[in-house]
C-alpha cells in the first residue's frame, strides 16, 4: 500500500539510532529528576519527582514495547540486550514472558483467546463506576495499595511466583542501590539518607502512580470501543505535553500499531496521518479521539453505542 509517496515498507524501516536516543533521553530526564530530589529533598519536591518519575517509567515501558517487537536494533540479540538491561530489568518485567503474552494478544486480538480478556474478570475493570468508587480504585493505585494486593499477596502464597519475583525484582533493586551508592560516593560525600532517596523514589513511583498510569493505558487501548466501528483498538491523537506525560513515544497510536505491528514508534504518527488522509474506510472505522480524558469518560458514565468488549 502506498501512502502519500511512501509505502508501509518505508515506514517499517528501523532506525536504531532514534530508539537509542529515546532511551538515553529518558534516562537523562530520570537522572535529572533524581538530582533535583537530592538537592531539594523536601516533601513537596519528593512528591512531584515521584509523580514525574512514574511518567518516565511509562515512557520506558513504551520503549520496552518496541523491544518486545524487536524494533530497538536490527539484530534480535542486540535488541534483547538493550531491552533487558535498559528497560525490562529497571521495570521488573520479564522480557521473554511479556513477549509471549503480547504476541498472543496481537494474534488473538478481540477473541476469546486474547490474554487481555482477563481484565473483564476484575471488578476494577468493570465500568462505568460511581465517581466515589472510581476515586477509591484510582487512589488505591496511586498510594500503592493495589500493588500490595495484587503482587505482594501472590509473593507470599505461590512458590513459583515467589521465585519469579525474586529473580525479577531482586536484580533490579540491587542494581538501583549499587548505582546509587556509586554515583553519590564518587561525586561527593553524603549521608545514607541521601543515598536511599533514589531507590525510594523509584519504588514509590513504580508501586503507585505508575500502576495507575498502566491501568489507564489498559483502559483506553481496548475497553469500551464504539460498537458501530470495526477497529479493535483506540487511537488517541494528543498534544505534545499530554502525550509526553500519559502516552509517550506514540504509545496511543494503538490502532496503527495493531494494523502494522512492524512499524516502529517514530513512524506511527505519520502513518496515522497518511492513513486518515488517504483512506476514508480507515477513518470511518477507527476508534479515535483527540482527548486523553474524553477517551476515558466511559470510566464514570455510560456511552451510547459502546461496549465493554474488545471489538
């Protein structure tokens, strides 16, 4: 298919430098946020930094999603090295396992075999909800209560999950601590309180606001789609700031990703614009919105002609 002088093959060509620069940029922002927290280590600064770090954790997840699809490097082995050591380990995500699940999601999207169908079994993903109830769910995510309920409880009840979490979280926390100690003891002498700020911020962001951002991502991607449209995903066309915070690295161009999963993130916006401009059939059948919050309005109110299913 030719799209305004370009073919899908053109959009599918990898540029590993762009992916590498995106990873370096995110870790640079994270490092600067850590620096701010250590220089101005008051309660307000820590809260703000935790919230901002959670958005960069979402950005790392978005780039990890690229690694799942082998978009970070032309060599699959190099792709996995980059994905594992710069993205999956810091996020305590098992790359091999998430790839298996995610590929099944692509293969069986919208069917009974789609692994994301399990979301419909959870009370927290059944919408709409009263605002007070929705607030409770989101607040429970924000303060880490749901993380404790979902993750830590399993840690103490299932041996196989114990092993998985030990192997996944152990190296992550150890690496964060070792890097933190090395940086602070190399640059300047400091108290152990400062040394512990970085792992505290990372873990606080991870078990709290990052979980909320991930819940909202899962909601807008496939839940409550318009039943009169054939697409099985939702695309959000957002402004730069909203995209950077809540759907970084074109994460919200989800229709385009499912239609052409071999197209890397840095081409999805152009692909979207050309598809919309050149193909009215796409435009008429895509679930698309220009507002992050409007796309999630089904959380608290009924939508006409909508469904809680993935189709």
